[in-house]
């Protein structure tokens, strides 16, 4: 991959991941009381739609280390590109979290630790008190489903041009299901991006929201590849090859 193309991939993934983290978590932090769970779920879905249409043609529009892993397992992206994608996504998400924190501190008395800062959690950090096993299962299952949707709608047999919309709607549905359980991750970068600013308890639970989405993505990709893919399936975009 040329230096110019690599820079486009990195920039596209950084912009998309920043948008997803800032848009989704920002809605939860700054407007959560006004829009509720439905509004937050829609915000995450809309950020994916917007980001994928804006820069997806440059990088494939992963915006999520779990998606990158799943696409690599499915043969849609080169393994040597995986570290570049993942590093870019995590740095962009942390940057989004830092910018969001600076804005949220514009109101008197704001505390990222006390508010939770849109971080993920289980046990006493779950909205409805769901335990670690429930959190682990829902994150694995929903990330697997997410990868199957992504791989399906970007398959060569799928209708053209609708992938960003379908993926965004899938992410909205995933949030509607799992916000009460874990505040919804299915994305290690999103979890790290705000979790690092939400205090020691949030950081101590980050392992689950890194591990479970990666495991779920791998399972979803393996299932799709074994049962639903076809032999002559091509790569998602030329931008992800190299």
C-alpha cells in the first residue's frame, strides 16, 4: 500500500472512530436526560451511517477494533493492516473522550467519575445491576451478530449502496437491547475512549469490553465464513488490501 493510500486509511479511520465515540457517547453525556435510551441508540447508529458514507470508501469504515478483527478473519482485510487500524481507532476514541470531557466540564459540578461518562460496566456499574456473566454473554453475542450483519450487507450478493444504513440500524438495535445491561460496547475503542476518564472502577472493568467484543467478532466472522460466505467473495474495498 502506498504512503498516500495508507495516510488516507488512517485519516478515514480516525475521523470515523472519533465521530462514533464523540457522537454516541457525547449524546449520552450531554443530552442523555433529554433524549433517553432511544436517542442514545439512534446517535450511535447515525454516527456509523454518517461515517461510513463519508469515509468508508477510503478505509472500509471499520471504526471498531472488533470489526477489523472480524473482517481480517473473514479475509476482507489484510492481517498486516490490523495493527494500524486498531491503533488508529483506539487513539481516535481516546481523543474523542478527551474532547468530550473538556466540553462536559463546562458545567459546574460535572464529574466524569460520578456521572459514569457513558462508560461500560457490569455489577454495580450496570444500569440494571446485571452481573459479569450476563455482560460477557451479551457483548459476545451482539458483537457476533454485528459482524454477521456487516459481512452480509457487504457481500457481493447484497444490494449495493445500502450497507452503511443497514449497519447503522443494526448498531441502533444492539444499543436498544444492551444499554440496560452494559451501556453497550461491542467496540473496544469506544469503551477505552471514555472508560479511561471515568475512574478506577471503570478502568478495572475495561478488560471485559475489550475481550468480549473481540471474541464475539471472531465467532461471528468464523460462522459467516463457514456457512454464509461464498468462495469467490471479494474484499470489502480495495482500500483495505495491501
